[in-house]
């Protein structure tokens, strides 16, 4: 009897210590749908049956709703994954919007999604994801839009959820959807002087999500960052971003190394597509496997089973990573 009890205790300890495994896939956020071999391999190895694909953005320009950067497709874009159309909408699109405009916007977005699906014979899932950083002032109109889009499309409408929208849920409201995608990145602004990683600082994230288990919507998938960038600082302390820059890009005889992730330009010239003067500094921000693992370990205590969507599928970000071990 005693041995049996010890066996039960041992099995409980083992089961509790086993790391939860999460199906994973990617966001695809480029205007031209095209895969190279590295991206094809990474996508084929992913364990969730979806690819979350940005179709276009929507903005309000000169008082009119406009689609921006609508996708085109290359013949290399072939996959067995089901495509989940994603549309980014600027928050200002919903500022001072009229009720009749909300219905028009939902109809227009649905029609353009359907056109792109037909144009490229995409195999899609029964879901449309809307990405919008709504605020307390736009929440009512944005939430009404989500309801209208569901009614018009007949699809499952989901949306992204930013960290501040979790922490300030009473002010920001709860979107009228069954499922949200928690964006576990952009923990601070890259354009402020700071020593922390603006893409993902795990301590800041934990502070935002301290009460995540109390969030009313329980179907939560998780978006995690794998992207990188360089933050350029000029002589006046002004900043700009260079996307997809990594630490290995900082190896250049015209750069003076400040640290593993920061350099100072020693000679005027064109670098990474921009003209940079002597004295400009570049700080690279990347995401390590250890950071991702720490976030997952934290979320496993807050959420039930969830899918991970890595942002984003790009050979520069997926090369050399083994997501099945994370």
C-alpha cells in the first residue's frame, strides 16, 4: 500500500513537472505573399493547421475609409495550412464614425477579403481576425463593427488583444467575440531612451498580465514575437527604426562596438538602406528563446491550453530556431 502511494505521488510530481506543449504557427505580414525555402520549411514544421495572413490595412484618409497595402500573391505561396485572413484597422478609423458608416465599413472589408480569396484561390478557415488598438473612446463603435462584420460575413470574428487592454479591462471594455489573440510584445516604445528591450520585457509583461486569469473571455490564443529591429539614434537624440536588423548585422569596419547589441557609426555612409552620419548609434533588439520560454511558463499558470502564433514568418526570424523545443 505504501509503495502504491509513493508511486502515485511520483506520477503526480512527474506530470506536474512536464512542460505543456503548445501547437504553434505564424503570422504572415508581408504585402506580397511569397515563400522562400527557409519559410516553407518552417511553416511545414509548425504544428497548428493555420497561417494567419494579413490581407490589407484600413485607414481613414481625408475623411474616407481606404484599404492600404492590399496583398498580391506569388506562385511560390503554396501551403496546406488553412489561411486565416487578418485585417489591421487604425484606431483613428473609428474616431467620430457614424453608425451607417460602421455597416459600410464592415461590408467593404468583407467584400475585399472575398475578392482576394477568389483572386488567389486561397484555402481559408471560417475565421476573420481583426487587429485594432482600440481605446476607451472608440471601443463602442469598434465593438459594434465587430458585430456587424460577423452578421455580414457569417464567419467567426476574432480580434487581437493588447496588454493594456487586459490590464485596463474595465476602461477598455471586453470585445464581443468568442476568442481573442493576446499580443505578448510591444511592452514599451522603441522611440524612448531606455535600456530595456522595447519588443519584450518579461517583467513589464508580467505586470500587465498579473490578473490575466480574471479576464472574462476564456478562449485566448497567444501571439509571441520573434522579430528584431535596430533603433537608430542621431545627434539630437531622435530615433528611427530599421526593421529586421540583428546583432550579426553590426559587424562592420565602419562601426565602433559599444556592446554586444549596440554600435556607433564611425564613418558617414549608407547602411541598411539609410544614410547614417558618423556618431549615430544603432541598438539592436532581438528576442531569445529564453525570453519566449519564460513568457510561456508564466502564461501556462494563467491560461488553459492555447495555440502560439509567432510574429512573424520571415526567413530572417525563423532561421536556426527550433520552435518544437521551446
